[in-house]
């Protein structure tokens, strides 16, 4: 149940981020949910490989290159999902940052339940 709620909230966050950023467009809530799921899968499987491959430049830029990697992951999802459009790398980085902030504020990212 918690996983389903997390997916629905992430879809809502994608929709809110698209409304706040003029360079990002989402067709509807269902598309936003799909974007959230695909973005999660891309971040789980492709991002670690890219992070390891670009480790030297990440160290030299003191970790700022990770913002570029996050933007590239958003652009990859843009290429995969027809109802999702991002105008460029800077908008993708902004979208990624805003999505991260929204997830962190509501604490749904990786918080464990306490009993």
C-alpha cells in the first residue's frame, strides 16, 4: 500500500513540477505517473553505471556533475515517454532539482517506518 501511495504522490510531484516550470510539459496525471515510474527505473538501473563511469569528472567538479547526470536521466525519460516534453538540459536539471525537493519535503523518498 505504501508503494502505491509513493507512486501516486510521485506522479503528483511530476505534475506540480511541470506546472511550475515552463520548459516542462506533461499531458496528464496518468502520463505523470508513468514518468515517475520510468524515472525511478532509469535512476535505479542506468544512473549508477553513469555515475561510476563519470567518477573522475564528478570528483574534479566536486560533485556538481551529478546534476548533469540527473538532467540526462530526465532527458532519457523525455525520449521514452510520448506525453512528456522537456525543452533542454537546463530545464531537465531544474525539473530534477524541484522533484527532489518535493520528495524530500514530504519525506517519501526512502524513509523507513517506525513501529
